[in-house]
C-alpha cells in the first residue's frame, strides 16, 4: 500500500535515534529524546492560495529537521511513518 500526501503534507521516515552519547554513555529508552530528523518518502503537490499553487519546499529523499512534537504517526505495512505539514519542517539538512 502507498500513502500519497495531499496539499502541503509530507510523509517522512524517522532517522534512527542515537542510543549512545558522543562520550560513549549508553542511554536507556526512557532517556532518549524523540528524533527530529527524517527522510522525506513522499511530498504533496503544494498548497493553493487564492488559486495559485505554492510548490513544496522539499522533495523525496531530502533529509529534514522538523518541530519536536509535530505530525501524525502512521503505521503502514509494518513500517512507521510521520505525516507533517510543510510548515512543521524547520529546514533541509545538506552536507557541506
């Protein structure tokens, strides 16, 4: 099954959270923060304002940083995804 986002929504898959600090201390599940990085799996066409389409600022494959408690969790075919609005995305992470 495929989830196709509408309007300015984006389907993302969370990047695995760190289970160890940079100094090597192993964190229990209860101490780990919810991840805020994700890979875009699908993006809607954009949002219409006064009949004019505002295109999406992200595309499939982008690594994004999003607001901490945003989005709706969805489980599809055994995989967990998050559906966000474009306004919940803080930025695109790029190398270099």
